[in-house]
C-alpha cells in the first residue's frame, strides 16, 4: 500500500520525486525517502510525513542528479522509523530499491543471506530484496532482475537503481500496481496516475512479472524469459485539476461534492429514454435468465455497496445473492456452481484480497463481472466483463464518490437483469429507471444539508462511542456510515441492525451515548421507532435520518435530518450523504487529518 515514484531524464530528479510523492501520500504516510545518483547512490529518509523529507533535503547540500527513486510508506514489516523506511540499499551501497507489497518468503531468503555474510539493519522484507539483488548481480540489470524474480515470492512492485548503471532505471511488478510514464527525453515510474499528470499523460500499465527498463530516451519492456514485448500506450483523459483540491480544505469534501457529477458520468451513458443498456458486458440474455446465484465479493466500503446491491438485486430480480468479504472468500472453499455470477467490486481495481477472490472464482469456472474505477487496473483486465464507475480520481483515503458510484452501477445491473428476467412489472420498471435517471440531480439537492450537518457535528464531536442503527437497506447504510465515522474521526462506532440491539449490545448504552437512527424504510418505520425508544429509555442521545413526512420519529429523536421521499430501492444513495458530511465535520472538529487517517492507506495492495 506504499507509493513509488521514479524519474530518469535531463531535469533535476529531486523536485520531480518530491512532487510525485506528494500526489501519492494517500497510499502511505508514516515515512518517506528518496535515492538519487550523485557520483554514487545517495539516500535520504525520514520517519513521518513527506514534509519532513522536504525539510531535511533543504538543509542538505544538493548536487546535480538526473535519476532517482522515491517512496512513501505504509508500514507492514517493522514499525515506522527512518531505518525501516525506503529506499533500502544493498550492503555495498551500489543497489537501491523501493517496494510496494510483501515478499512472502523473505525470512528464508534473509537466513540464506545472513549465512553469506549480509548484515541487516531494518526489520523490513524489502531490505532482503536489496541484498539479494547484490548477491545475484552479474553486471547486467535485466538478467539480474530475472534471477531476482525467480527467487522471491509475494506481491510486489519494485523500482531498482544500480550505481554501475546511472543511465538505467528498472521496474517490475507482481500483484501490486506500477505504471511507466512516457515523456520526451525523460521517463517515469509511479504507483498511480496523479504522480505523473504534471509531466505526461501517456503511460504503460505493467503486467505481472513484466520488466521495464527506462533510460532518458527509451523504455523497453521484457518478459521473465527476456523476450522484448510491445504494449498499448494508455492516455489519461481527465484533467490534472481533478486530482487537486480546487479550493476545498480537504480532498474528502471536494469528493463528497463531486458526487452528483460522478453519478451523472456513470449513469447517463448507460441509459436510453426508457431503458438501461449495458453494452459493455458480454453476458447473454440466456445466461442472465438462467443465473442461479450471484456472489458479490469486495472489501470495506465496496463490500457495503455490495450489501445494498444484494437487497436491490434480490428485490427486483429474485436471484439469491451472497455478499462475501474478499479476505474470507477464497479461504472458506466457496461453493460456486455452473451458471452462477461473481460480481467483484474495487475502487482501485488493485485490492489484493479482492483480486485473489476474482482468481478463485475464475479458477472454479464462474463468470466474473467487475465494478472498478481505474481503467486498465488488474481486476478490470482479469475479469470477463467490467463496468467502470466514472468517478474520476479519488484521493482521500475514506471513499465517498467511489462508494456511491458503485451503488449506482449495482442499481443498473439490478434493473437490467430484472427487465431481461421479466421479474418487474412494466410500470415499476419504468418508474425505477426514471428515479435512477434523476439520481445525480437529487444527490445535489440532498448535499445542501451540508451546513446543517456541520452544526450538528459540533454537538457530538467529543463523544467517544456511537451506535448507528437501521433496518433493511438502512442497515446497509449504517455499516458504511459507521466505517466513515471511525476511520476519519477515530470515534469508536458500531453499526447494528436496529432489532438486534436488544440481544446484548444495548447493555453498552448509557447516559449521553450517541445513537444515529437511519429510518427511511417506510414499511419498517414503526419497528425502528420502537428500537429508538429502547435506547432513549437508557439515556442515549439520538440523531435520526428520516424521509420527509415521517414525523413520528420526532417524538423519540433529539434531532432529525429529513431527506426527500424516494423509491425505496434507491434510499441508500441519499441516506449516506448526510452521514458522510457528519463524519467529515466531526473529524474536522476533532482536529483529525481527514484525508490521511492514521494507520490507513487508500489502495490496499497487500493481503
């Protein structure tokens, strides 16, 4: 989950590396470092944020350097420290390595290298790579890299420099994303597109175990056996402004407010005047009609979107749906039958657990449909079909527009399948299509609750425990709302199906405990009101999110935020918006770093 950047060209390397890393801090920010070639490899590292590295470099004398690699870290092996931060260098100082991922067999390699006289300074798996590269080095970086790949196992993206070859930068990937940016008289490597946008819009996506050899005037790509390959050049179409804050204090708020436009871009191209059209999928009508079961597999917020999808698909299509946490899916020996469909959801398209689940589904012969945001990502490439969420870059660690666009795609899948299977009445189908068409516009209206949520957040900013409850689709949103609150404000928060509280957890409710009741499912409103009464009787403070006209909630809640009454299928897209804002403003009130919550990273590329 770390960020890698590399540069080779005619300009000074250090400013390019620092600028690129600043665009990748969402991938990790507990330490940072760079290596550059200045008559030998010079490495500068710090514990903490990238700003500390920039300050350290300002204090030191700068020499000319035209090649370098940089890294911003999310710790896996060893605590955050200057010693454990990247880059890591070989014992003779000639090799420098940056790494994203995990080397699974690093302990056995470490023991072998110790016997050969290598001394380790850090607790990381990456230092093994640097020493092993030196041990295998034969004077040629391509053949040495090939030998390295034969020895290491795991998920990795590597950037490698060697002082014997100051005109060459080598990169390779296996299970972790890595791009090669193509410039004029200069070339780049990076973990994600924003690091490259200021310099180039053209790039290669490295495939598994492909080796990239960069010089300032060329990029050559090789397979593991040393054969040179040609690849398609990808071109970034979105503007660099999309990856900047645009006047907002935090990326998260910018991305919350971008949701209407992101939904519009995701929904409109897939609608006609009266229908949903999913031309990008190859599933036949016969396969849809005969689909026996749908398995939705994802992690975190994407999994919560999948739970919404389960409710909506089962309601409209009458197909049984299972939702699995990706990190559990393949280890429970899942039962996948012929005719089943696996829907894989991932914002980045590189989530390691989700990618592993995809491969398990394909291994068992089940068709895989992916919902991802990043074009050409690993999950997109390996799936049978892919539907892209056109959300644009999402920089804040806590997802907002990624989540809501994922839900919108699941709605479209549900309605499309329902039409094919004939499981919705014609008038109900048409009404749902119209409601979905209006989703972006209605989202913009609901976001006008911004100022109210900012004020409400002040009342609860100092609470240390919160319970978020709901029934049906409201419970699905409660799960996502709870995650938002805990990940950016560090308040202990739990989501519960409202009827489940009395089976034990209500013992934790005491005077002043915050309970947020999401109560927009009209058919379940009376039941939810009863559950709110139960917590009020035990001293809870209750904030309710309710549909207009459901005034019964006012008798039991301390504060109520009303939302427009909409088709029950789509309530989740609106309910979550005030809760995104609530979490955001509480985090701001508590002085938290909203975009970079502690211990987290955006793209989870390790298991």
